[in-house]
C-alpha cells in the first residue's frame, strides 16, 4: 500500500489528495490539476501522476482499465467489481483486517462508468 507522500512538489499536493480527486471523478492529469491543484509539470507529477491515475487497488494491483472493463461487463456494485477483478478485496498485512481503501473510488467508477 502506498504511503502518503508529496507527489506535486511545486504545489505541495500529496498522494491522498490526488486519490481524493479521483474519488471525486478525476481521471486525467488535467482533472487532477483542476480538482487537487497539482501542477502536472514538476518532476513529481511527471513521475507519479501517470501510474496513480492508472491504478485503482494497490493491495490487489488492479488497474483502472480492469475496473472500467468490469463495470462495462455489468459489474454494478463494489462487491461485483471485487468478484471480477479482486479490487477492494485486499487484507491489511499489519492488522489482518479487510483494507477496502479503494472502495470509494470503485463506487465512483461505477457511478461515472469511467
Ligand atoms: S487498496 Fe484496494 S483493497 Fe486495499
């Protein structure tokens, strides 16, 4: 699981803020710039925005593309997306508890269909 850290060093925008922007519907660098305030141009943005935007579930290494495809194939709940892709079904290594941190993003992808 990615730890929180600064991604955009120019505007001081961290990983969690970018994830929150994605939960609010951001899917592109332009949208992350608008919603989270990232610059999209500094070394941090260049190095990390691409993979952050492309991934949904860090625990199970499930991509945005895989989740979108599952939604298009008829998965209309977070549980169904989990069954089809594994996203959202991670277990915290430290506590043994279900992680589920990516579930709000999965729900947003279902809501928006992208
Ligand atoms: S990030 Fe998806 S279950 Fe942990």
